[in-house]
């Protein structure tokens, strides 16, 4: 273990990537803090959300900067708007849907390391906007075979349609 150094970061092209139609700006990663946490600033459009899933290793926390979303955690539904915070404990199936045109939030994940999986599949952002190219691969239109394999290595599993119906009955399929 090394001693973490003080630093500051802002969302910028140098630390931002595009992944499945999502703009992610890395504020803190596992290598910055001995794998204690990841922090990213995320922007995405409605329709580019990941499928319902469960993390076996990490807790997630969202702080909404702008936009609106519904978060589904098992049989509960939480409606979030700017200025609100959401805690998603590990082991609890969850999903979210952006209900405004775009969502913008801070994502804190502990322990750190999960965004290393995303880092193996993303590309550098070309501008500080959500990609808008009609050919952009998103969770909705991409073949997720390799994504599923990568995330499984990091303790994340997408739910099957049967599991979603059983444990997240209010999630729109």
C-alpha cells in the first residue's frame, strides 16, 4: 500500500471517456486511494441506461446534479431529482432509468476498482458531451456478450428477464 497524495480534478477531456453512450469523468480511481473508492461524474441520455444488475462487491452512491431518474431497488422505486442522494447497497438488485432528457450525477463506489472494468471497454471522449452519433453503441443496441464477461470478473451480474420480473416487479421490461 502506498500513501495517497493530495490532488484535485475537474471533469475534462484528459480524464473523460465515452462508454455505451455515457460520458464518464474520472475524479478518483482505485489507484489514487489504495482501492478504497471510485468517484466519477456521469452524464447520460434517457435510453442509454445499463440493464438491471447486482454488484457482489461494491456499494454505490449517487448524488444528482441535474435531471431526473427513477431507481429500482428490488420492489422499491425511488424518484430522484437534482440535489438528492441515493445509496445502493451491494447484493441488492437495482436499475435506473433517466426520466428527463439527460441525467448528470456524481457516482461514488466503494471499495474502488469497479471502473477498471469500464476502463477496459471505453474510449477517450472527443468532447465534454454525451455522444450523440446515431451509430453509438449503447446497452440498448449493443451485443453485450463481452461486456457481461468483463463485468462478471468484477463481481457485477446482469439479471435475466425472469429474475427482473421476480425481484423488481415495478421495473418496466
